[in-house]
C-alpha cells in the first residue's frame, strides 16, 4: 500500500529531519514509529500526506506519487496531527460529523459512524458539550474520531493517545486494531511503547532522522539481553563476571546478561540472599539500546 524509498528531508542549514529512510506498509498492518523527540517521525508522516516536500527519495501510495499529487494523498490518507485539533465553537459530535461529510460520507452513514465512535471511545457524555469545556484527553479522542470517521486506505496518527486516560487508551487501541482488521493500513507515532507493543505489528525505530531498526516486537526482542533486577543491601556490590552492564538507582541494581547466563544469575542472587526478579528485555529496553546505547558498567559505584 505504501512504499517509501531512500526518503530524505533536509531543512535549512543542513538539518536532516529524515535521512535515507526506506519502509513498506501493507494493508491490514499497524506500523508504530518510535523515536526520541526530533527523530523525524512527524516529518515522515507530513511527507506522505503531502504537507512536506521531500528533498530526495520516492513515495508510492497505492501506486501513485503523493508528492506530485497532494490532493490525492489527502483523499487516500486520513491524518491525525500531533497538535490538538481546532475545535472552538463545535461539539465533539459536530466536529466528527463535519469531517465525515467533508470526506464524502453520506449524512446517514456519517451519523451512524459518529455514534459508534463516541460510544466505542466512551466519550458519549461529552458528545454535545462545547469543545472549549473538554479535557485534553477528550479533545484528543475527538480528534481521533475526526481522523477515522471516514478513514482513507491509509490512516496516520501522530501520538493519538496523548493526554488520554488509561481506560480510554485501551478503547482507542482497540479501534486502531479494528481499522487494521477492516483492511486499512495504520501508521502511528507513539512514545507509549509498553502499550504499543501489544497493538502494533511492525516497529520502525528512528534515531536522528535515520531508520535504525524494523521488525515485529517479538523479532526485535528475540535474542536480546535479559535483566536481573535486585534490591541491594547497604554497601557496594560488585557486579559478577557474567553481567554485561549495570546500573544502580538508589537501592535498586539492574544487571543485563545473556539468556544463556540466566541460570548463573539466579544462582548468584540466591547465594547472596538477594531479592530479585529476572525478566526478558522489553521492547522499551530494545528501543533505548538502539537510540541511546546501553548503560555503562562504570555507573555502578
């Protein structure tokens, strides 16, 4: 559905927001863009939807060039930007229905779809309240509804869960999976890696404008280190030989190790009479390792 090849965006003074990025997104797939602030995630989405012109590279959306035909890009894509939607003077129901009609939905279909979204996201109690009175989370959920009331074949969401409470975040993630089940491709930006890990099919990690890793959460985590987290008694505790890195925070010591050394790690912790937990590296651990590097052993006193 979406093919990105060697995409590069250079701003004034040589700042590279995107640097030679290649990525494919298939119908029915949820792709999560992970990266630090300023990594180039929003710039990437902006180029696909025709809001930002690439410096070099190629984008193919459903067989066509969205850069040469930005009007087509806006038709084929639905986009929720990172900034809060301007909702002054309308209610959530009105905002969602207006966008649905603008995108070509019939009045009856848009009304039905809007009612379903308001219920599914549990914001029905605010559906007819002035938007100025809404919380940040309710405004964010309304913006999501606006983006998906008449979804394009490609749905792009820039930090859709910002300000949303934990219960409604789950409801939003369920709606994202429903879009994929209906055959839409979804590309989303998020910093909530733990939640995204349960929802996304493919992870794309950006670091300083470059794509440094792609794959499923399981594939990226496979073969990675494990973590031994222990409560350290008073005094220093020298990390054992099998530990690769160590980080101490207050009375907590976290050691990373190869999976093959898990038995030795447990035996060591038991001999030292330490309270401990041994867990595999999470997607968040993998992400931190890819973008910031692993912590150094000298961080332990």
